[in-house]
């Protein structure tokens, strides 16, 4: 496997791990508890990821993301972009920096360029522009599958915060690879 393919496979595994941990934690919630971002996390389909901090997802805009005009609601775009762009930080994570869910959102600026009709499948791409120890900026866009039509763009600024203990204790297979690479055990490790 070439270095480029190896880097992409590792980046894909890092992003997938965020989704695996999210699902594990969501399954522990009370049955009546509906997290606002749960549906988005279930509907994002990972297509590609890069070791430099990039992701591409496919996403089908269903009625649950609509407004009365039968197009995607702007607020839905906010949650979709929040989760998709955050995942671009996963390949860059190191112990204490940009781990699970990549901190908290500082600003999320969306430019709506054209309506997304219900029933449309879109591509969502995101690239980390900068990631320091405390702040990161990610840019993204939502396009048609052929990338010829841009529906909206986003600039997402994040603040790094420590992973909550209960989230760290929800172990996924990626944790062992992460610990081997970085030469340290994380809290909750079974090593």
C-alpha cells in the first residue's frame, strides 16, 4: 500500500472512530432522550478523508431536514456542517488535542447560496485550514454530487477542550491504534 493510500486509510479510520464512539455513547442515553445531532450522525456517509485534515461525505436531504418551503432548513445546515467539519480534525488528533468531537464551536458562519430541494443527495467537503493547540478553523461546502452546484459554504472555528471522562471511557478499536502511535495510554485504556 502506498504512503498516500496508507495515510488515507488511517484518516478514514480516525473519522470512523469518532462516529463509532458517538454511537456507543448515544446508545447509553435514556430511550426517550433524542440528541439533536443524532440523525445527522446517522445520515452522514463517509466517502473520503485525508491525513492533512480533510473529509468528504455524502448526505441525503430528507423531509426531517426541511422547512415549509420543502427545502433544507438553514438550521439543519448548521448541524450538518457542525458535525461534518468537526470530523475533519480527527486525522490531526493527538493526546489532548482535537480528540473526540474536536472541542466546541466558537463560530459557525454559513453562506447560503441556493436552496437544497428535499430529496437531493449532496456532497459535503471540509478542510482544516489551521489547527493549533487551542483554536482551529475548518472550511467546508455543500455541493451537488458532480460538484458543479454549490448550495452553501461554511467557516467553522473551534476551541479545543479536554475530552469528558465518560466519553474517554467509551472505548472503540481505534483507541488502541491511537495509543500505539502516540506512545501513551489514555484514561480508560484496557492496555
